[in-house]
C-alpha cells in the first residue's frame, strides 16, 4: 500500500490548523501538477483513440468500468456523449461496481469482485469490435482488473486510465494511460488530483473519438440533442450563421429537422 503514489503521505501537515486561504491555495498548487501528468499520456492515448475510431466505424461500442469516483467519472462521460453529439444511447456504456445505486452511495466490497465487470457487461453482448476503458486511480481495483482481463480474452480493445505507475490494471490493458499526479492534498483522497486527471483524460479520449467520427463540424456540435431552451437557442444561432435565415425562421427549421446538421442540409436542398 505504501508504495502506491496515490497512497503516499500528503506534502501538507496539520491541515486543520491551516487557514482557509492556505487550504485553498494548497489544493490549487497541487492541481497545477495535473496537466503535465496528463500531457505525458498523449502518445499512448493517440494510438488508443485511433484504434477506437477504427472499431467504432465498423459498429463497435465504447464501455467504461470503474469503482467509486472512477466509476462515476466513466458513467458521466458515457452519459454525456448522446446529448452532446447525437449518438445512440447504447454507443457508450458506463458501468460502476455495485450498479447504478453506487453512483450515489458506496456499495461495500463491490469493487473486490473480479468477475463483476464482465458480468455487468454481459447483458450488452460485447463483441470484438467493442472497446473497454478500465478506470482506477490506484490501478489495483479487482473489478477493473477482472473486467479488462475478460475483455481481452474475448477480443475487445482495452485501455486503462490510472494514476499509479506499473499497476496491475495497466498490465491488463493494451493501452495504459498513467497520469502520475503525486500524493493527494488529503492523503489518499483520490477524488482530488487523481479524479481530476481521470476526468481530463476521459474528456480527451471521447471528444477526440467523436470528432474523428464526424460528430463535429468546424468546431460546433451540429448533432447535439435539443433537450432544453439553452441548446435550442445555441442551435438556432448556428443555423442563422450557416443559412442567413432570421432567428424565427432558423428556430422553426431547427425544431422541425431535429438537429443543426439536418436543418442546414434541408436548407441547402
């Protein structure tokens, strides 16, 4: 345990005696280390993204597995892709040890079940075109280790997002992205720097994949789902810019067609 970077003693002592300013400044100082650690993962991440895109162009899907904070981050990333990029809801699937109830309340020992992840994936009938991303700050979570091992045995592409070097989780994945951010401000609290690093890495992976799959035009989310007034307003502005229509006409066209992409194509016919 003591050899894991994520479990090492904080560089700050007697936190309860620190002023609020010093607590906040210390956390901010530690957070500044995250970006460089994530940057070092880009060469591996690039190769991983390219292989994900190859598979998804053939009908593959993207799975995420993790426990605790790591699992919640995976579920969040997966759930945000359909509304942002207009992809089907079963294209990206986030699974957390202990099931959806664990999103709000920890489920004891769920992460210790090595067979749990593959069992959770089974209802989705994973195939060799699919990709699995195992997320574990410590790099030792049995739920993730077992899931990655089973996925590789079944021919899935596998990647790991971890925050310790040379971890068991990384060893199970074809592509290991290790953002070693150092000890946490609160010793062992990996929801902090490690969680931030994982969020950044998942953002990078999924955004790059969506762009390469053509779900962005220029720099705009032309396939986004129109699920609230803010997004309808954003989409209307995009249609106005692309077509020259006045706002009312652009809004009507957008709502009738269902997406910016479809609205512009309809206008250009």
